[in-house]
C-alpha cells in the first residue's frame, strides 16, 4: 500500500498529494491495483484554510483483483484546481501478482496516463486581448506511462515506482508534466492476538532533478474498527489522521499543520475520504474465520448441488455454473487441505512418499 503525505507546495502540473494511508490508491504505483483486495475511493482535499481561493483537489479511484487474485486492474481520475489553472488526470492500470507463499506476494504493474493542463480565462483579467501569448499558449496535454513493483509479506510491504517515463527520457527537461519517483516501506505489527495493528510507515517522493520529500509516520488500528496516527514530513509539516471503519466502508479525515510562520500565514490543509473495500483475500487466510468459511462453503455446495439435481445433467456443460465453482474454489475443503504446509509430505530421493499399510 502506497502512503504519501501532502506537501505545502502545490503546482498544477504535479501529481496530486493525498494521505494515501486512507485512499490506498495506486496513483503512484500501478502494482497496487488489485493487490489482495479491491476498493472504490472518493477523496476531497482543501489546501491552505487561511487563504481565500486556495487550491483543492477531487479524486476518484477504482481497482479490483480478478483471475483468482492473480491479476489486478483499475482506473484513477483527479481534478486539481490551483488558482487560474486546472489540471485533469486519468490513468488505467494493469498489475500481475505472483503468489510466492500464502503470506508473500510479488507484484508488477504498468499504467497508461493522460495529463491535461489549462488556464481558465474567465478568472484572468486581460489587458490586451490580442496578446499572442494568449493564443493557444494556455493549454497543454500529454500521454505517458508508469511502471511499479511491490513485495507484500505478513510483516512488511515495500514498493517503488517510476512515473511519467516519457518525460524521463525526453531531451527537454522543462515540461508541464515532469517525471518523478516514489517509494514506500510499511511495517505491519499485529498486537492483542492480531486484533490490533501497529504500522510504522516511511515514504519518499522526488521529482526529476529535485530534492526528495521524506515522510515518517506511525498508525494504530484498534480491532479493525478505528485508526489513529500521524506523521512528520521534511520541510516542517505535521499530519494527523483518523478513520472509522464500518464493515467494508471506511470514513477518514486527515489534517496537515504547517509549523513556523508559514503555518500562521496559510493555515492548515484538510482531507476527507470515503472508501469501500471488497474482495478481500486476507479474510479467507485467517484461521479465526475458519467456521465462517466452512459455513459459506457448505452453503454454496448445497446450493449448487440442489441446482444441479433440479436442472439435470445439462448443468455439467453450463458455463455459468463452472465459473461460479471456479470463483469459489479457494473456499473448498480440498483447496485448504492441499495448501496446508502441515499436511505436505516431502519426497525421498526423488521417489513418491511411502505409506504404511493397515494390518
């Protein structure tokens, strides 16, 4: 999961900066798409509460796993309003997830992106309307690509991405859509019998030919219900985050406070997030949910068996029936038994294991 905290400087041509602890989007790293679960995220951020007409950003994200969580896909869209400029961004991503073990997942992702920047002339007081600089010089757009990878384990997740690769290899380094790099390291420390979670987070983000921005944060989740935390960013900004989860729906709020004279002049930044999670694979990997899993598995088996007996032998060739069985295969007792390491039997000298005969 990528985590980035908002910086105090904002340029319309830059990628938006959200508290990714809440949005959990793949805006920076396309390999996050469909990584163990899917989500729909809506977020609104208002910068500089002490400045009239300050910038604001609206964001929507959708990603989901498919192919038994082997692949992921999704889209991102945001609108960034800074002064007289308006930036639009859209991206479509595809990710491939390699399951090394039940707790280790290696992911690679690519995305195609569209960036657009224009000036709203209705907000500009023009002295000379015939000025040649106003003719076609107030809008630009471009198509670009990004690549990212990540490794997810039981106790930590690490990832890195290179964004806007076309701008990275362009001869002209001055562009409205500069290339940038991003990386993150997040630890997952279970507490109180896995009911609570402590997450130290370290992130870095840097535009080409510029100094990096580094964040260090700590978040605590109680009983998968409430999340509290904060972080400190280079440049003197403190972030406070709070979120409440009701089943699969999360409502979050984040506030950035800038230290020193700058904070007194521009005020704070506020971010509101609404997220809906679905298809969470981790639910089926937890032993404490075994009874619920078995109940669901038996329910599905009874339903499909009764449907098969009712409709007759033609169900054997029913494609919808086959897809349903394949989609829920991870809930079957045979799948769980074959995946259990305790029941695995090692081969001896390349031969099949020997079993004792009953007397």
